[in-house]
């Protein structure tokens, strides 16, 4: 379902709330969604429980177990950052995580070829 971002913020909130709740009812899965527009949070909400057997509600800080689903998004983000010259694939991890021991952080790069 596609919603126009030009709709009023209340209509956007109502429309996205409806989608989240319909998806939760249809699948039994929990969902969290954040929409950022012009650097500001335009919408943020969750639907469902933390675990199927739990009564605790999910929220924007819920930790969803996504298995290997996020790996391709991480790789895509890395390559976009490289294209924008914000990241060099040969940079050692210690550039990003100075707490790594030098014996590890200096030898491992963002992309190991």
C-alpha cells in the first residue's frame, strides 16, 4: 500500500496505524515503523507483542530477531557510503571501532576480499 507523504500528519498517522494493525492481525507478527522526513521523525509506532506468548507490547526499542534478512541491507548501505566517498572499503575496522585491539582492528577491513 502506498500513502502520499503530502497528506496531513494526522492522516498519515491514521493511515500508517491502520496498516500496522492490519498487518499484525493478518500475520500475527509484530511491527515497528519509523518515517523520517527532512531529518525529523514524521511517524513512529509499533503493533503487536514482543513475543507471541507474551503480553508485553512491542515498541520502538523492541529487538526483532531477523536472522539473516538484514545482511543484504547492510551490504547495500556500505556500498552506498563508498560511492558517496564516506567510506573506503579498505579502511581497517579500528577506524570505526577504536576499542578493538590493534592486532585485530588494524588487520580486518570493512570488506575482506
